[in-house]
C-alpha cells in the first residue's frame, strides 16, 4: 500500500516540501496505529451520566506521543504566522485528511476546532497580553476554547443579526444576551470564549456594529441553560451549549482589535478553517470507503451466495466513491493553494466551492458504506453512523450550503454580460463569414 505522501495527487506534488511529505507519513502512521485504535477507548473512558463531561485520560498519552513525533500545532500556516510548525495550508490540508479519519487525532496533535480558529484570531489580532494569557496555553494544549456567535432567536447564518449586547461601562464591557451551539463548552478544560456581539447596534454601517471580545468561562453571570444533541449524540466531552450571559463584566482590554472590527476579525478566522474541515471530511469519506470495501469483500456475509463486491451495483458504488473523493480532494487542495499564494479573501470562491462540495460528497460515500452493512451500518458497531451525523452538520455549521451557494451564484452571475458579449461577437464573425463565402444560414447556427 503506498503511503500518504506517495498518494499525493500528481498535480499538487510539486507544492509539497520533502519535510511536509515526511511529516504526512508520520501523521498517517500515528492515525493508523495510535489514534484509530484509541477511538473506542476514548469513548469508553467518557463513561455515563455526569462522567461524560470529563477528560478521558488516554488523550494525555496520545498528546505526549504526538509531541514526541513532532506532530503539534501544524495548522498555523507558513508565511502567515510565526507561531506555527511552518507548513503551508496545502501541506496541512493533506495532514487534516488523515486527522479526519479518527475521533481523537485532531485534538491529540492540538489541531482541533474551534481552538485552531481561535488561536488564529489571537495570533493575528491579539495584543501581547492577550497572547500571553490565552494564546500560549492554547498553543501548549493546556486549555481549550469556544467560538461564540450563533443565537437562538435570530437567523445567525447572517451574522449581522446577532444581538448579544457588549456595552462599554467605564474600564469594562458588560455582556447581556444568549448564544447556542457553542461547541466545546462542555469540556472542563474550556477556559475562554471568543464572543461576537454588538457594541454599536445603531452604527449606520451594519458591518461595523459588531465587536469580538474575550471572556473567561468562569466570569460571573454565565450559565449553561442546556447541552444540545446532534442526531442524538451529545458529542461529549466537547458538547454544544446553550449559554446565557447576564451582566457579564470583563476588562475593556479584552476587546480584540478594537470596537466595530468584529466582522473583520471573524472573516480572517473563517477561510483556512473551512479548508481544514473540508479535508477532515475527505478523510472521513476515505475511512467510510475502507469500511465499505471491507464489508463488500466479507466472506462470512454473502447475500444470495455472492460477495457484495460481485454485485455490479456495489462495484459501481465503489468506483463512484473513488472518483468523487479524488475529485473533491482536488477542489480543496486548489482552495488551499489559492490561500497560500494569496490570502483567504482572494480565495473566497475556491473556499466556498470546497465548503459546499465536500460534505455533500462525503455524505454520499458514507451513506453507501452504511447501506452495505445493512442494519449493522446504523448502529454503534461501525464508526459510520457517528461519522454521518458529524459530517451532516458541516452542511450547516460555519454557514449553511444555501448561503454559500447564493454568494457563489451571485458572483458567477456577474459574468452574464461578458458571456453574452462573447457569444454576440462570435455571431457577428459568423455573419461576416457567411457574407465572405456567399452562403446562408442552414443547420445549427447560434442566435440570441
Ligand atoms: C454541530 C454544530 C456545531 C456548531 N458550532 C458552533 C460554534 O461553535 N459556535 C457558533 O457560534 N455556532 C456554531 N454552530 C452554529 C452554526 O454556525 C449555525 O447553525 C449556522 O451559521 C446557521 O445559522 P442558524 O442555525 O441560525 O440558521 P439560520 O440562519 O436560521 O438558517 C436556517 C436555514 O435557512 C437557509 N438559508 C440561510 N441563508 C440562506 C440563503 N442565503 N439562501 C437560501 N437559504 C438560506 C438554510 O437552509 C439554513 O440552513 C454550530 C452548528 C452545528 C450544527
């Protein structure tokens, strides 16, 4: 079996350094030999009831091993951050694919969301004091964090709608409001919230009403109303919380970058994160295909006397899955390369393409794998059911498909005049050619 570095698509191979290729193989080995076997142990250590919101001890051993292997904080891209491991987005994207195959791999290497995006915010926009207090322990993997934007009472896919109030009061800001779907809030190590709210709700520019502020999780006035489930899974110990903020007071220096700069900070955070999520979903799809191949060739389970792989339809599923994963991977790597050569803003279109395409593709592949297992595919005996629930949320989290499609559609639609002009110009040339050759239209001939 070729290693991960030997499987890098030919078209991007020249963009991957030897160091990154070597690290990619170490990542693959770590995921195969340490993380995937540890997944069920991690779940078992969580236990039942209140014990689920605890910290499974196996994670510390995995982190220790990852650090010994030099696998730590690979997400902070070369050329953009000095704190990272020096890989490009494309190189890290290839590693993310491996992480996406396992429940524990991203956290074990300190590359898990939402900490990665929050660390990017602090590294890019934080003051020296904010970095000392919050970025350093996050980079060390000592604490965890949440990104706090979505609210239950408004359509939060349009972030200009958020209402949580951040009001200046002397040397402090006071927060009032509610947030939900706050991932990571269940983890006892979660010590800091990065919150988007409104400092200036009446600002005439609706993109200048918001600010981002750092709030310690133990600040007075924060309560967890309830934890939310994802298709019945609690996602412990990470979890997704509904939080209430009542007169929560933090020092004024906790604002990030300055008042009214919330959108600017938020947009800086989002681009690379979407690529990382997309590559993890590619990894999930690859893992699902591995499970599909295993069941399709299981000698002990032959419906109607034949292996599933001897049934034409299943072979077609295998072939389609291979094509779709490989095509989607190229879309994501292209977006990563576009960020590397420009930045997240110049790569908006490529990032949106990857964000939309990949989870839909991965869900199709996972669903085929589920189907090959019959009833076993929907229960806890394979990772497929949980994997499906996880990937399904990617179509909503970080902006739903429809919002991204709308944006992409509008952008593409701007080419309408250019498309029409080109067709018109070609028709004019055709007419001139008819004239020159003394012929008349007969047969296919474009007309607007
Ligand atoms: C598992 C999970 C984890 C999450 N983690 C976090 C987190 O850590 N922090 C956080 O702040 N949030 C988090 N979220 C919330 C997530 O970011 C929001 O759910 C998402 O932005 C959509 O907002 P909404 O739920 O308010 O949906 P709404 O804005 O109410 O949208 C509802 C639906 O409207 C449709 N729609 C929206 N825009 C358009 C459009 N332009 N055209 C056509 N249709 C449209 C879409 O179908 C969309 O699904 C998480 C969500 C999930 C499921």
